[in-house]
C-alpha cells in the first residue's frame, strides 16, 4: 500500500500528519513545487541508516553548478531516525519512506522508474559531490553518445586517499576498484574507458538503462546489494555500451572509514586476482552471503563459457581459498548453496535474455 501526500503545508503540519499515518509498505511524499525546466539529470539517493550523512549529501546535490531536474530520496526502512529527518525535506524534494528494505537494487529500480531525466545519478548518502561533478559528467556524455556509464574520481573524506577511479574485472571474475586505498598523486588523471562504475555514485544514460533492462528491471533485484555495479556494467558492455572515467568530476566517499583512520593495505594487494580480500573476511555474515551469491549470479548471466575457460586457473585458485575459508571459519555460509539453487533457473533465464539481445544486435550490425 502506498500513501501519497501533497506537501502543501508547513513542515510542522507534514510531520504531524506523518505521525498519524499507519505505515503499510511505503509512504511517498510528493512536493507541489513546479518541476525544473531542465529535464536532463535526475538524482536518486538510496539511504539505509545513513542519517549522519544525509544533510551534507543533500546540500552537495543542491549545490551543483549544473541544474538538477529532480532529486528522489528513497529510504529503505532505516532505524536510525533517517525517516523522521527526511520527512522535513518533503517540501523541497521527492521522498519515499519504505517499511521494507528492498536493497540497493530495488531502490535503484524504483528511482529509475519514477524519474524522467535523460541521465540518472544513483548514489548513497555517504557521498559528497564537488559542485562541478554533474557538469563534467554531462559534458563528457554529450561528446560520447556511445558511453552509457560514467564515473568520476572518488576520494575518501580526507580528500587524499582514492576510493575508486573506475571499476575493472579481475581475472577471477570479481570487481576491482582501481586506485582503492592509494594516495592520490595524479596517477589516474587521464580520462578513459573503464569496465564499470562504483555503485556508491554512478551516472547512467537512460537510453542505456532502457536498452539493458530485463522484464522492466534495470538492476537485478536478486542481487539485493553488492556486485550490482559490476553486473550492470558487464551487461552494458555485452550490448555495445561503454563506460568512461572522468577524472575532473570529483566526489568524496566515506565507505565506513574516511576520517576514522581506516587501515590502509598495499595497493598492489587489491590487484592480485587470486587473493580473497581481507575486506571480505572482515565483513559481517549477511554481507558475505550476498557477496558470494551475487558473484555466481553475475558470472552465470554475463560470462561466456570461453571466457570462463580462459580465466579458469585464477577462478579455481580463488574458489579453493574462498571455500576453504567458508568450511574452516564460517560454515554458516554454506547456506549460500541453497540460495543459489533456488535462483539458478531464473538466472539462466536472464542469461538467455542478455545473450539473445547480444546476438540480435550483432546480427543487425552485419
């Protein structure tokens, strides 16, 4: 059930009304503000317990030098007071308060369907945008119509440590954030093609999103969260779209570390394909569960059998180490096998849809 509320009154009245409504499914707060004359860029922010970041993040979006057509803020059943805070923004932006956590993918799909910009910027609340972030990405998108995904240079909050300069595919078929944990010395200041974009702040061309959707879903909601950015980038590559890195588009990502002095590992460590990353071992079990499941879903949908054969030594080494960890340290993760068995039929159906599109597009180009 969806409640649609016209935010015409004072913030106090809105708050009072919210407190008297029984939540069932979600509350949607729509403003009566006139839409922007610029229908170019829609921003979708997906929040889950990110209250401490919300106000600064929203301010950084509002401060963009290039006009933003609309901002839709979707909260996935936060329990940290985020929903109460976001209700105050209903007279300025579109706010959706879910009673269920639909994950990053469910939130992103909702946001894409309920916005209309030619480009969609999807982001987490623990990201701050430089005022020219959108402007630089728009300029590149206008010059390169074949590009469907754009990434800026993503730094930590200290503005010295790199978080991502584009996402790439390791030999073991897992995502690699280029520059992760390195000190920014200008080593990634050249624009160029990448494999995909970090999902913390990703800029998509709507035409690309429509081209790669499967049964009306842009992101695969079986993923819930994690690997979804690699999956959508891979799917786009298969269907002829490119991803591009724009280094002068700056954004800052907290990523649970930032100002708190997160441990910095050697950057070469992040590049070695066969090492199951320590960061995976440090994650809580429910995240590890999603990471393992989504790794196989992404591989099964997008990788050609020839590609898997070529990468087999790296994949096998990684798998032996991963499942050795599961058996010896966290046997509860064996439950991922049951989850995968349930998802396999639907996943192979999605694979068929993706590769059928790919073959059709290739035949059209002959």
